[in-house]
C-alpha cells in the first residue's frame, strides 16, 4: 500500500516507511506506473463522467461495482489501466 498526497505545486509518495517528493502528480504517477496517465480524465472517470483523453478509451460500465478499466492504443504504446475500488 502507498499513500499519495498532492497539491497543485507538488506531490508526495509514502510507501514502505519512506517518503519521496515529486514536482507534480503527473510525475508521481509516471514514477509509480512507468507511463503517463491522463490524470485529469481519470478523476472524471472515477466520478462516472466519460471525459476524453487522447489515445485512451475508458470503460465505465462496471464503475457501479467498483471497477474501472481503460485502454491506450496506437499510435501510442499500448497500455491497460485497471482500478478496483474497495468501498
């Protein structure tokens, strides 16, 4: 488990008893996942809003049961994002 905290000016990752600071939430997410994610769209998706994100297609059909998935396709490096919410 990890704790992520952020403001408009910085972000912090706390995991395994250590903290690491980043210049932005995007930079923190890139570090954690190894790729860029559409953070602004992701927050909309989590609210059930089908926001556009260049190269990404979100599937919000199972959001009501705590499941979100999104696919990134060509011309970008393919990626799959799966989030399971524990409510």
